[in-house]
C-alpha cells in the first residue's frame, strides 16, 4: 500500500470564535494513489483523542476504505497533538478556541492547494470525525458526493454536552490545573477521566457480558487501568480539553451561512448521507439521527445492532461490527 505523510501550512488563522491560531498546520497521511481525474478521494477525519495511526486499521485492500481503489486522506484534527495543538504551541497560555468549522475549512484548503482536489467521493467519520463529515456536506454542497455519519450528529445534543462536562470537570479537579492550563502532567485527573469515560463508551450489556475478556484483559480492574486510564495518560491533558471544547460546540448550522438554523443546514445537504448510529450508544443516540433524517434530501439511517455502545463505530476488537460497517459503506460507495 502506497502511503505518504506531510504537513499543510495554513499560516496565521483568524478563527471563527475569535483569536488567531499562529502558524497553523495540519499533519496528514495519505493511502493509495490519486487518480488522473482526481475523482477517487475519500477524506477520513480523526475522532476525539485519535491521531492518524489510531484509525488506520479501517483502511485495507478488500475493506470499504480500499487504498487499491481510493485515495484516502486522514487530516489530523486541530488539538490532537499532531496538528496545531496546545502541546506543540509556543505557549499553552491563551491557546484559542477552535471549532469544527475551523477544521473543515482548512481541510478544504489543503485538498485544493496540495492535491488539486475540489470534489470528494466520500467523507467518512466516526464520533467527532462524523461531526466533521456532516460539516463538509453542509458547507460544501455538490462538491461532497457522500458522507458517512458513524456514531455522530449534526449538532452536539444537550445530554452529550453534559456528559462531557463531567469528563472536563474531573480532569480539571487535578491540582495541576491553574484555571487556564496544566502546570504539570495531571496523572490523577487523567486516570479519573479514563474511568468516567469507560462507563459511557460501552453499554451496560457490554459490561454484564464481560466482553472486555475477549480483548485480553484479566479483570474489570485490568480493563479500566490498561484499557482506559492508559489511553488518556498517553495524551496531553490540554490537548484533550481543546478537542473537548470543539466537540461540545459542534453544530453544522453555527456559521454565517445558516445562522443557527439546523433544519436549513440539513436540508441544504446535497450529498448522499448514511447515518449509522450504534443501537446502544449512550451519548450519540440514534434518536438524534432520527430527528435529522426527515430534513435530509438523500439520507438513510442504518443502526449498528451492537452491544458495544459508542465503540461499535470503531470496532478494532469487534469483527462482527467491523463487517457490518464495511458492508454498509461499500454499498454507499457503489450507489
């Protein structure tokens, strides 16, 4: 599989909510070969905490995101520690607020300026990646042929916002939080964050059936320590807060084009939309997508029949859900 990594230099960005992101950059990786007609592009944005190596597993010959057929681009989201983030800024003090709108506008620039691409075959996203996919469809019209919204929504729901408030305040309760940024690694806060997140990311049935055993964990405590605490300990806490703010403020209508009118934003979408929630997701719920569906001109909702909760949409250790997702995405690409 042919791959390449690079950096797109965005310059100094005036941000949607005010402030400037100095010397902004997007770190990206590509998979496969761009066709001579530049008509085989799939954009695959990152999700919360993820960097491109964390989501590469979905790309492979014979899979829906097949690099022998498509030119797949993963742009790392601002705040994820690779692209411009608090952890690689000159100073964490005063690091600005970044919206999903800011992310996708620069991703659009990157495709045009680096690859000469104006139209994409598919934007595929899970979780925060799904929010980016929805923004692409709402903002860029007929230049987006298809999107997959996998365990995501067009606007962060109030309950989803509150769930994230719990995560945020647990992290900021660490004594190294100075009211603006962390003065040292907040190990206690990161461990607390991981344990809280563990209860939201998988369903009650997942825990009742002890499905973590099939992932190589010896006990529930082992799963919480090695599976969840460790996941957050490997990341910079200020980066996590930066991305969390972006997530809480996710809304495809929060811009000058739609002025907060979510129904207008949804009805403007020209792309084929596959809404693919998990039946047991506790924070990106199927009901959010059911409410969006009537406003989409060309939308389809297919629920993942899974007990893995939100993690059903990112089934690295769950081949049954992975096969379901592959089948649905392949059918969308052939439509």
